[in-house]
């Protein structure tokens, strides 16, 4: 194998930040974006022992080694891409924000019954999610820049991931109007989406 391969479902979600960092690190043709079409495909590959922990995303390195855990993959790609700070304190803040956005996704309740799911999601949006998003709004409000560190980092890509999911109606039972109470996060999302790295990625890959 001559180039890295990123394996995840054919959707955005938690893969967005990873894919953009990989694109910036390796260019359009320097990595492979393997997209699994459905859950059954992933389960069949899991049964064959394809993934280290049985789940995706997985990054297969150029030497054939496999790495799992989306945050580890993203941080590695961000470092290669220059989207992760060298300064320890700045890196700490970037990690805190990125992890917080991932926690907003990770803690989001699920239920096979749509009515129960709706009730759980509404409770979540008014509870822990609101607390987290308020904290992130305050964190971004500390700077005059739209970006957390005055320049694009992987933290901003995590922001884009979550805000876009809400605005596009992909965060079930959390309406797009939910973001109206977070103007700084909305402004940051707009700036991130307009950044050259992101526009170049979106021109080359579906999100």
C-alpha cells in the first residue's frame, strides 16, 4: 500500500474533521477515502476481522498499519497538516474544544422508538447539550477572531461538524433554530466553511 486509507460510512458526522485534515495533510490524491455504503457492509468486514476494535473509522497507514479512534486519527492528520498548535497550552485548548464537540455527539441519546427518542433528544438539548454549547460559545467569544486560535485548527473543524449537523437537520429533534442562541458559534461555522482548506476539500469530496 502506498498511501493512507480512511475507512468510514458514506456520511459526514464524526468523519468530517478527519477527512478535511487528511485532505490538507496529503492532498486530493495522496490518501484514499473509503466509504462504506451501509451498516451491513461494515458488519461483514468486522466479521472478517477487518477493524482493530470492530468499529470505524479506521486509518490504514502507508505501511499497512491500522489506527482506530476518530480523535487519535484526527489529531495525527491535523499535526501533519499544520492544523494543530505546537504550543502546549494552545494545543490543550484545541483538544478541550474538539473533545467537547465530540462529547455533544457521543452523549446524544438514541432509542428505536421515535417518540421516546424525540423526548430524550429534547431533554438532552435543554440539558447537558445546552450546557456544553453555552460553554463552547463562551470559549469562542474570548477572541475577536472567528477561529479559536486566530487560525484554522482541528477544533474549528469539529465545530463545523456539529453546527452543520444541526443546521442541516441531521441532529434529529434538535431544530436548526437551536443555534440562534449561539451567535459566535454560528459565525465561526460560517468562517470555517469559507476557509480555503474547507472549500478545496468540498470541491473534491462529498461531505
